[in-house]
């Protein structure tokens, strides 16, 4: 190429580039796929893939709950919405414990079990990789371990506060996917019930409510904090009523998880009213539950008992 | 030994010349071989100490771990396992990088710099060169691992006040022996593949493949039809199960130490595989033209 043309071509390309920028930049700003609108660095960097990472870290927390004993993708794994770590956390889901590990397939498999956690335990349990300490193991006369080995393990359970090890993964999961209520509920449950961190639990639930305003599960958990930890009955009643109202507006009881949440709300409200002496209102909540409950006979008995108690009040 | 930029030159008068002098017979041969191997290995260790790889990786590991450890989660100051997990992951990545890249360049660089000819002109056999290179890399990686694991131990103790000496020792030795297999494999690869870069890539893919999939190959095989099942199960039995040596989960989650006999069995398993790879490397190097 002759030398004289190089500056000319360079200038032409520069002008073309500048012209394209003036056309592309406004289009990019208004494009629905543009991430420039988000102030969150993670959201900009990862896009929607952050939800996948959030799920991974939520499952990672469950793996920590089992002290590293966790099935791989080649084994039977629990549904990520039904993790055992979330049991009793009030998220309304069925929670399943991990399936028991089968017999080893070969000598490498048998030998390999010494090198990774292969006994089912939960955080706070004392651990040794001896199959004798598996949950399903029944102590017998042939066992080499003494009974007091197990007693010592149980005794250690209440003191260790090892449940704190779940928190980084739950916090990370919530940061990556702030619209996932289970993360807040699970973290809040462990914070308030095992680590005596009620203020932090409440703060985390409120953080969740900022991201998902009016989420019934989060409101229900907040109500539990006021009921069980702050012992503030009036406030917990108001929050649970708000939670129930939100549930009726946004959800139905077709899904099992939603039905469980709905039942928990009504039962807790009924119990609250019964303790407060308002038996008629308690019976009303149970009547609402009667519509969707599969166990109608037992529930009807409770309603009758409450109605009988309410009669003298009138 | 002295080095100019990127070149390895062996000073025979200083490093190897006295070897074997004054001795005769079988004892002399063994002693001479041992001295040759340790002298060549010493050169490799000095090379690693001079290079920046280890220092950079160690500083990076330390900085990342300390920064991540300083994050506050719900005002809980004693959370430690995530820091331990991250630290061990970085140690594993760093040690693999050091081991593979160091081992892969040894023989090709000697050939490239034409220092292999004077080396073999002296009373040093080709097998001794291979074993010396292996020994040097393994020793150098062992030293690096010791520093990494001391850092890990101190880091954990500052957070939770526990000193799991036995578990950490087991993890360190298992890790070191696993790297012995990897180094032997890489030395063999350096005689098979044309360039260190291709050897590095193939070894990394192979090692990572085993670490990620080795434990599960049998489960996958059982779901296949014949003859794929037998074929995959055979591969499962033949490949060195490097994943056995990954005891990070036991260390992170505070499990009790592995029974010592089992630990010893694992070390023996690694020695067998490293021996096989080294034997292959020795045979191949003996037949290979050095020109």
C-alpha cells in the first residue's frame, strides 16, 4: 500500500468509528438486555447467571450442614428447594434428609470412603469417619465403641455453635440472588434459634423484604421472630395478619408448599388468639383452614372445642 | 550450578565431579547413583528457589485468604470453614501449577540449552537424569507445600484456636505423594510430547479430569450397557485415583484423622503409580535420541 494512503484510511476508519458510536450508544442504553441500569456490580458482571451461582451456594450451605457429606451429581440428590438445612425454618417446604449411602461398588470405592466425609452427620455432631457413627447404625453388643461414645457426641451437640459455618454461603446466595426468600428464612432461622443472633436475623429478614416487598414467607418469619424471640404478641399478630393477607392476594393453595405455609399461618394465628382468650377468632382461623385441610375430622374437633369455650364469652 | 537468564547450566566441578570417586563394586554404583540423583535434584530445588513462581503464588494465596477471612458475616467472628476451604483450594491450584510447570520444562530445557550433552557425557546415566529431575521437582514441591500448610494451620488456629496437627500432616503427605504421581506423569509426558506447553495442557486436563471424575467413573459405568460398561470400568481401575488424596473436606469440616494404616496404603498406592510412570520415562528416555 502506498504510504500516502495510510493516514487517509486511518482517518476514514476513525470517522466511521465515531459515527457508529453516536448511533450505537443511544440504542445500547435503551436496549432491554443492557445491564447499565443496575447499580449492583454482581448483577452487571454476572447477569442472570448469578441465580445459578446463588443456587450453588445455597446447596453448598446444605453440604456444610452435613459437614461435607453430600451426594454428588451422580448420586441421588435432594431437590434444591427441599434441603434438609431448611427444616423447621418455616419456609413452608417439605424438607428431606439426604438418602443413606449404599454399599461400596468395589475396593477403590470402599477404600476411597476413608478420604472424604462418608458418615451422615449434621453440624454440631461430633464426627469420625467410622461407619459405627452413621445415623442409621443401631448400637449392639458386637460394637467396638462404647455407648458413652455416643453420649459424648450428643453432649457436644448443644455447645458447638458450628451452625455459624452456614452463614457465609447463605449470605453469598442472598447477595447473588436477592429475590429468593428461602435464603433469608433459612439464615434467619439458624441465627435466631441456634446462634442467639435475633437482631441480625430480623435485620436479614428486613433486608429480604426490601428486595421482595410483601413476601408472605418473609413476613411470616418476621412474625415468628416477634412471637418467639421478642415475645411481642401484638406485633407478631399484626405481621402474621399482613402475611395472611398478602398470601391471599398473591398465592393459592394448589401447591403443597403454599398450602403448608397457609396452614402454618392459620394455625399460629389461631394459637395466638387462643392464648389471648379470643376463642371465636381462633375458631374462625381454623374454619379457614378446614376448607383446605386433608385432616378435617381432627380439625373439626378443635373448632368445636374453641366454639364451646367461646360460647360463655358471648 | 549457575544460571543466566532462562538457562540452566550445570557446573560439574562443583555439583557432580566428586561423585563415585574412590569407591568400587555394587555399593559404589548404588552410592554413585544416589549421589547423582540427589545432585541433579538439588539443582532443580535451587532453580525453584530462584524462580518467582512459588513466591507469587504464596503471596497471592495469603492475600486472597486473609482478605476473604476479614469479611464480617452477621457479627460472627469465629466462622472459619469457608476460609479454610478457600485457602486449601488455592493451595491445591498453586501446588498443581508449580508441580506441572516445573516438571514439564526440566528435560526439554536441558535439550534446548544443550546442557544435556555434557551432563550425559559424565558418569550419569539417562535413568539417573530422569530420577534426579523427578526427585528435585518432588522435593521442591514438598518444600513449597510445607510452607503452604504451615500458613493454613496458623490461619485456622488464629480463627478457631484449634491445631489439627495429625489431620494436617496427613493432608500434607497425601497431597505431596499425589503430586509425586503428577510429577512422574509430567516427566514422562515431557518425553512424549513435543513441547512443554502441550505437555502442561494435557497433564492439567488429565489430572483435573481424574480429580473431578475419578470417584464417579464406576457409577457412570454401571449405568452403561456392555461393552461400554466393561471398558469404562477398566479405565476406572487403571487410572491413578488422585482424588483419593484430596482430603480437604475432612480437614475443613474437622473430621477425625484417617486410620494410619489406610494412610500408609494410600501412600504406597501413589508410590506404585509414580514408579510406573518413572519406569516408562526411563525406558523412553533410554531409547530416545537426545539430539
